[in-house]
C-alpha cells in the first residue's frame, strides 16, 4: 500500500502482516527483527513499526521503479556491462546481511526493487533468519531459486543457500531465462539436484566461470561472498564496492533542527534513536536521514557528471533540475533554505513531473510464490549417485487496514476499501 508521510511529504510503502496464531518456523516478527538489524543503501529501509494483538504494520521505504522481474520482462536479456553494476549492488546488500548474521533465503527478482534512480534494494525478509554456526533444517524458498540441499531436505549452511540463489539471479539477468526449468516444482527440483544447466557461449569466460562457482552442488565447494567480491568479473570496477553505510548512532545537527521544527523535543529524538524504538519519532528521523542521503548522492553525481546522468544507464526517470546543498539541506539554486521542510522540497518537485506508480507490497498471484519446498521423492534407480552433495556433519496474509496513528495519508481511491 502506498501512503504519504504527513510531516515530510515523503511517499512510503505500508506492509500489513497478520500474525500467525500457530507457532511455525516462519514468524512475521522475524522480518521486523531482520529489518531493524540491517541498514544499507541497497536494502529497503524500515521506518516505523506499529503492532497490535493480531497485526504488524510496517512503514518502509517506497521504491517506485518496480522490481527486477518486471524489468527483465520489459528489457529481456541484459548486457554484461549493465548486469555488472546491478549484480554488485545485490552482492553488497547480501554481504551486509551475512555480516549481520542474517540469511535471506528467498533471493529472487521479485524481491529486488528499483528506486527512481535505477538502484536495487533488497526487500521481503519474511523468510529471513538469524544464523550462527549451526546448520538449519527449515526448507523454505521459491523452488526455481532454491539450493539443491533445500530440495533434498538436508541440513544446510545458511550463507550457501543465498549464494546459490544469487547465481540463479545472475544467470537470469545475463541470459533472460532460468537455468533450471520444469513443469512443476518437483521436476524443477530434480533438475536442480542434477546440477546440469546450459551455459551460453556468448557469455564472457569470466562470467561463465563465476556462474559455475556459484551454482555448485556441494555447499562446501560453493563460492562465498569474499571469493565472489575478489572474482575478476566483479573486480572490473572496484569503485562500486565502496559504499558508505548510513549510521544512526550520531544525530546530525541539521536533522535535529528539522525534528525540532516538527515539534519533537531534543531528548525525545535522542531517546527514540538510542533505544531503536521505530515509533513515529524514529520513523520521521529515519525518513529525514534517507532523503538527506539521497540529496547528498544527487549532489555528488551532479559534481561528477554535470547535468543529471543515470549511474546505471537505465531509462528510469530522474530529476531535471539542478540542486545544491547548503547546511545539509537540499534546495533549488538561489532559493532560501527552509528547515521546516528539509530535503523533501526537491523530492516533491521531482515527483511533479513523474507519473506515480502505486506499488502493492503483497505479491500478485501470477508471480512465483515462496513457501515450504517439498522434499523430492526419488526411487533408487532415479537417484543421482554422481551428485557431490554430501550428508552434511505459510506466510501470513497481507491485508489492508487503516492506520490512524501513523501520521500517514492514504490515496483517496484506497479509502473506500479500508476498514477501521
């Protein structure tokens, strides 16, 4: 659901999750815990959480560029040059997740969103889980992107399943198709555990070698994040691998000034941020941080490229006017700084010339659904004895509801379908 934050005028995405009455391996609270733990330019930012007895309401960063699945359906097979930049963004997001001890477990094009600048954001942490050194035995995911150990229902190492899925995503971007196809989930699983897939000759040698190292049946021999980052195909442009992760430990003076102009007290802001409350105060603070970071990145691109130039070369709409920064505020040239509406004026002006896209967070029925992966039932004569996979030593319903305490505005056309 699309809404607008009243204080800042920023478009936000609303995700409403119905809590599960029965205890399962997948908990809606896990998505909240994962998003609170993660803070990265290529991961969707959680702003605010509202909870009652039966629902969780998540206020998150809104991505108006759709998802990678729609992008691939529109553009088809992408060139390696274009894929490289996008792949590095996904890789950085996944590196941050694993460094924080979180495995995504449902990495696929549907869960890779694009903002108006064409940058990727990893989203949908419903199946995510914190991992330590123990092996997991919960078998969830989307069959076409799930690792062979998931299909075989064998205990698995957490980062390895994300690496396999990342390899499938990379294959689909550079070829326009999936490496393992079948009429149903069982047939797809059989082809995945066989490990046989077609490698097109038109791919570069380095790209082929990277794919062959990521989609390895033996999890112990599969590439990890560090080896992928050091791979020659990824290291072609090292600049993409040095990103500044936003930090909320220190409250920027300009942001504090803006928060106080909204009526918040200084000690309220410090307490909400320090205690990671994710309430309306911290939500407003995170929105200001996000828009300020966007304004700084826009100014940096302008300093490098002059007029606006899209970094990834996509056709996404971008701002048509120049903006400068003064005291951390985004504004038009020669316009006075207005601390009461920080960093949002440029965003509102950018949106005036762009057709808004209402992105519904819950997935349409036509897309591939994630969930428990059924175990493959093989007879002995249909087993694959040469497979080097060793014996290793239902989502909640998304509903719309009114949120009177969120300080949000819901588009008028949606109001008739909302219930208090």
